[in-house]
C-alpha cells in the first residue's frame, strides 16, 4: 500500500468517527455540565481524548481502561488535565453519557450483561462504535482490518493469525449491540454504518426510554 492509499483508508475510518462525535455533540447539547465515561478508553493516556470531549461547559471525562498501566494520581492527569485516566471502574459514579469506542467486543463475557453494567452508571445515553463482520468473508476482513491499531492488534493479541483475529471479531454484530441496548432500556436514536474501508464498522446511540 503506498502512502496516499494509506491516508485515503484512514480518512474513511476517520469520517465515521467524526460523524459519531458530531452526532454525540448534537444529542448531548441540552445537557449542562456533561459527565462522560469513556469505557475502554485505551491502555495509554493520550492527549486528544476526542471521544469524550463534546461540549464546552463539560464537567468530566473519566477515561477508564483496565489495561491502563499509569495509575498514580499525579501522573494520571499529566497528559490531559480535563481527562481523569483510571484503571479502576468508577463504580458508584454517575455519567450522562457512556462511550464505548471499539471496546465492547474486547470486554469479554456476555454482551447484554456488560451493557447492563454500563446502565448502572445511570447514563441518559450510551454511544457505541464497533464492528459487524458477521456477513463478511475472510478476504473482506483482510482488506478492511488495516488501520495502524488493527494491524498492531492482529500482531500482538493474535500473533499474526488472521483467521483467529477474524473469528474473534465476527462473534458480534450490529444486531447484538442493538439488542443489548434495547434489553437495558435504551431506545436507538442514531445508527450509522461506515463507508468503503469502514463498511464493517458502525456507530449506535441508545437513549434511556
Ligand atoms: C480496540 S481498543 C480501543 C481503545 C480506544 N477506545 C480507542 O478507540 O482507541 C479496546 C480497549 O478495550 C479495553 N478493554 C478490554 N477489556 C475491557 C473491559 N472488561 N472493560 C473495559 N475495557 C476493556 C482494552 O484494554 C482496550 O484498550
């Protein structure tokens, strides 16, 4: 792949993510002092944290990831003052919005139970981006699972075993996520698939009914 192709493909993924963020901004604009939980935010604190940063008067972004290795309170805030990075689930706290950006398929266990646990944070909304490879062939997977992070995941978690990586990522699809939200009392307010290289990705937003 030459570098222009790489950026075109990145752009298609990025476009879905931006669409997700803009939709979340629209859906949360009525909420003052917005409190957001970024669930499975990533193992390394990063400076951008755009998925949680939605409104100017926002109160909180808690970026939770069980794999986060930096845990001392002073270093937690070094990278981004408005983002509280933690590797401890914020049990007992409440949030207006829980965002799961490509994290739920990694959370293990039964999807409905995980979403029920998210509901215990009393969110008005849950926003999810994830994969639906349920109708895809292995060739489709190989052609589209190509972002830097995906290649890293293929090589680290699956030791380069494409079939194992494909089997893992096609366990769940859009309908499973929709059902999980609905079973926890969240009605769909937005749902969109990606385009081209991002065609096996989607975002979903559920609002408490
Ligand atoms: C593909 S990464 C996505 C990271 C980040 N949200 C992003 O968009 O770059 C999946 C993340 O899910 C996290 N994860 C794994 N098990 C989890 C669990 N039980 N609860 C929450 N997050 C989990 C992993 O540590 C990993 O950082």
